[in-house]
């Protein structure tokens, strides 16, 4: 098998698709590249925010769960999602923008040799901006030139993903022995050790940070929590090899799942973290031209005959950049 190429996407939960759309497009300046439905529950939205065309490694996605309770933070969780910005100077722009829009954040900090800003969205989603000033590794995407955020300051993709787990050695083993990550460094945050693992070309777009925590209750997910993290594989042939590999290890898994915009494999590791392996293609332009990505409700062909029923259950979304 070819090595995993880095982070593909992160999928999180929201209770309000309209407010979620406003935050991630009008405030964070990401492009809505796909407005579709949860393929496991077509009565609710699945929204994809990314760079200009939804390149792999730039997608932050949200399942809408109306009336979802708040998240009770804890262990056995994907506890922070980071978003890459071009350089250290960009962070000063973002502080001014967060002040303008009353976004709750902490000041610029240095973490593991990189400048960062921790912040939360309107539902308490735990996020971080991370500077690519000294990044060597997986290249970022290209921010949309019609974004309200200047292109030279915009978000270029997903950065390191933080996991908080009670039995870190089990997660370490899955990352290294099953998925092929390598440990690169360690640091301490909030008196807890964090071990950094890297894959492929490395850098901010290909890291998982595993934080040890055995003194917290398990997280109770809700609005503002992360559902899963996905890693990149080159194509469907490679994904089939990964399906065989995971099955040969006796690990419970989904088998190959058709998501139309990519194909996927899901499995859960011993600390309860849900992983997905997803193909780089065919991508979001499979059913929409680049110029109008995300403007209309997109449905995979196998749901097209249900379009009227599906649209009747969804509240229209007002897209304003």
C-alpha cells in the first residue's frame, strides 16, 4: 500500500445549519463547496467548507443535528481542529477580525515551534489557527478569491488534529502499526504530555497530536463536537487495499462506502476515536461547476429520485458572503 498522504477532512456537529453557515463563510471566510445531506439521514444538511475548490486536506464539514444538546468535553475525543493560515503576520489580522465579530479567542501563543490562536465558534467548537510560516510538508490549498477574508490572509487547509485519550499507548499503536504514522516529537500542554505523529510529506497538513488524559470523564458529544477525522488515500484501488489490511487485523470496519465525492472506509480505534480513510477524488466538481460550487442542493445520483421529498424536509439556507 502507498502511505497515507495526510489529513483529508474533519466532520463535526452543529445544531443550526444557518448560523453555522454564517460563521464559517462570513466570519472565517471559507467557501461552502458543497451543500448536501447526511447520507445516513437525508432530512438534515451536510455542509462542506474548504478552500476555493474543496481540495483534499482543506475540508471542514458539519452534520446538522437540530436540537442537539451541548457537548460535555472530556476524553476519548477529537478535542481540537486546527486551521492553517499562511504566516505569522496573518494571525494579527485574525485577532482584529475576531474582535470585530466578537469571537472568543486566546492571544497568539507558540506551540511546538509554531504560532497559534485558540478560539471557539458559536457552539463551542474547539478550533485553532496555526501559522504555516515555517511549514515544510504537505502544501496548503488556495483560499477563494471571493471570500470576505483577503486571499493572502485566508485559511489554506486543515492543520494538526488533537486527540485526547485515556490510554494513549493504544492510540499510538494504531497510528504507527496500523496506519503507518511516525512519532516526531513530544511537548506538554496543561500538564499533559502530547505526542506528535506525522505521515506522508509531513508538516501541518499531516499531523495528529495525541494528548494523554486519564482524569477526565468520557466526552458526551453534541453541538460543537467532532464526529470523525479522515485521512487521505490516493484512489479507490488503494482504498480497497486498506480495506483488506484493516480486515486482516480483525478490526471492525465499514468496508468500502460510496460517498460519491469520494469513497471511504470507517473504523474505530480502542480509545473510541472514529477514523475514516477517504480517496482524493473524484471531488466536488463531479456534479457542479467550479464557479457555482455550494450554491444549490447537491444530491448523489442514488438520491436524485428522492429530491422532492428531501428538499421538502430542509429549511432553505441563506448564503451571504
